[in-house]
């Protein structure tokens, strides 16, 4: 299995409550953060999809919508909906607000897919990064169980299946644009 044979899904379905506006539509130069991420990830993966509650992009992207039987915002729901779309394969999951992830980080994570892990995610000294890594679509039923129990944190999966936390030194690669000041700083430094 080569990296170019795998799919990537960019999560754009959050409420962006800390940012104060939809992160997926923030502008970086002349494109949205969603366009920026899709374009970048398209160089590495077979196909790049967007995950969201509804099509807020006017059919611009290949969209995986949250399953409508659950009417809430939840990263667990996003994973469940994504795993319902794919069959027996690894999918790279990335949050739209992590614009510094490069091929280097992806390849390091990818190198652990040869093991018998079901989840391979990035970890730095400060944080685990559950929205930057590979997940196997066989986790669909487990995600559904958690949704039915009203459990929405992806971290619940880590104790249930074999998970690899891949250590990274560079915190900057895992920049997360949660607040407007972080976005403004990233935008000003972006060449």
C-alpha cells in the first residue's frame, strides 16, 4: 500500500466557536483555508474529501456529510460518517485548521501503518493530535457505540483499539488555528 493509494479527509464541520467565524472559509491570500488544505493534500493522496454537516461549499469539493440521524456537532460523528463511506482501509484525517502539516509529518505517520495498529496519530511534547493521523474504517461500529452513549471525544477510541502515538519534536508543524490572533499571525507569516 502506497501513500498515493490512500484517501484524505479534511474536517470542516466544527462550530469554530473560539474563532468567531467558520474556520474553513478563512482566507489565506486568495483562497479559503479549505481550498488551501485540499490543494496541498491532493499532492500526497489519491483523493481528498471534505467532511462537514452540510455542503457549505457549493459542490466545490467531494463532500462526506455527517450522518443526519445524529443532530449535533461532534468529532466522533465526523469519524463515524467518514468510516461509513470507506470500506476496510486507512484514511488520513486532518483538521482544516492545521495548515502547517507537511509531507514529512504524513510520511512519518504513514510508516507505522505496517504495524497492526488501527489508529496512528501525531503526538508532541505538549499534546496528542487526534485530528492528524491515520484511522482504519473498521472503527465505524465502535464510533457508533460511543455516539449512542453520547460520548464525543475521539480519545475514547485510543483505549479500545491498538493505537500508535508517533512522537514529533516540532510543535510548529502542528499549529492549530483556534483563535483569530493565531490566524492573523499565520496569515502574516504565510509566503
